[in-house]
C-alpha cells in the first residue's frame, strides 16, 4: 500500500501529457457541456487499489454552499456512503479518499476499504436532505497517483442538475489511442447514472443502471475490427448480481465498471477487455450505443506506461431535454 499523501494541491487546469493522449470524438445528438463550466453536480471516480485519489472541489459562488458528497464502492455492490459538507464563498477543499475529512478538518464518517474504487458525486444543496440551490455552481478535478509512479489528472465532469427524463439516444463514443512513450496499459471507466433527483442525490444501481455498447476498433488505415458487445455497469466480475444483469440484457457476455482496450493495452488492474484477441496498437475505439436505461453516462479514459507517465481524458452523454441551469 502507498504511504498516505497529505497537503497536496493542484491546479484546475487540465494538464495534458506531451508524450501521449487519448483524444475524444463525439457523435451525439444531445448537447454536451465543457468540463471547465461550473455546474450543480460533479461526477468523478476514485481508485485505492495500490493508488491514492484526491478530489479537489471549489465553490465558485460568493455565498456559502452546502455540498452532498456521495461515494459508491464498486467492490461492495455499488454500496453508497454519503455526508454533507459546508463551503464558504470561493472555498476550495481537497478530499483524500484514503482519509476523508470534511472542509473543517473533521472526520466525515466515511471510511473506505483499503482497496475500494468507484464513483464520487458532489452536489450543491440548500440543506441536509433539502433541494438544489438555485444557480449553484461548483467545479473540481481529480488526481490519482499509482504506486508505480504515474498519475492521472483531469477535470471532474460537471453537468446539469435535477431531472427525471427519458434516456440517452443515438450516441456513439469514439476515442483514439497509441503506444507512444511505452504506453502499455489502459483504464476505460464507465459511470452509469440513472438520475440526479431533487435534493442533490444521485441514484446508481449495479444492475438497474447500465449502458450497452457494440465495440469496434479501427487501425490507422481505417480498417475495422469487430469486437463484442459490452455492458458498462457499477459492478466487477465477482459481483453476485452479474449473472442477473447479463440475463436481463441478453446481448452481451460481459459487464464491468472498467475495461482495458485490447491484448496490447490491457487493463491496469486486470479487468475485462473491450476487444479480446485484438492486437492493434494504434487506432480508434468505437463504442456504438445499443441500449440504456439511464440519464447520464460518463467515461474516463486513461493510458499509462506502468512506470512514470499517465494521461486521462473524459467524455459524457446526457439527456438533451433537461433545462439548462
């Protein structure tokens, strides 16, 4: 286990690696939102499996705000832990997921297992158990440090607040990748969110909320390689509800919170691959939407060389009928 790291600060600016990147191409009928644009609700992920995670949050308002922090642990059937926290005007706080303290420095009441990983959602609310704050804006970023020496940094995805609308439709996510600077590992993370209801509460279920996609890989000559259908859901391969979800969906043989790309860029923690038996080392991954029953889908895409270099990007889909804040 890594030693606890305290007192770290980092910039809101997204740091791009000069060595390699995972650029994203969106083909979607819904409206997308810049991650630098403050919103009511932030979505991110954390990982404590031989890693440390730090989540920085800033209240960009000139008035005090109360934040509802929800943490969903994949390894415990997406079990939720939550607490409320007070932020003064223009206040910034960094949550160390290994030792979660409130903005005042007090214990939050949430203690995660040493190998926990999953989803973190941060929403601005009027009071504990109350409604969203009108016009509330917040922004933040994440930093994940691996004991191997590399790290991931990117903005938290900040998207619209409360609504219970239909789902995403007619969507395709495409991202490119390569093996420059010795890149040989990947982390493709999918956050599935059914809804964020009034009161600043996100609902995430390991079986009820999923995103089904048909995966293809294209090499640099645009030659396609057919892969398989995969399900993104808040679960791992040891989840006792895995067979239930696979039976319910019926069009895929695998479901997971995270994936590796293929045989030459496997997952950093040994999870399933988007495209088994594929060895294309540079090209594009195409995830074609097939079926969902959720309101939002957030994807984090990380590449690393297992040593001192890593990079991360994000992409998200949401229902375009939700009124803008």
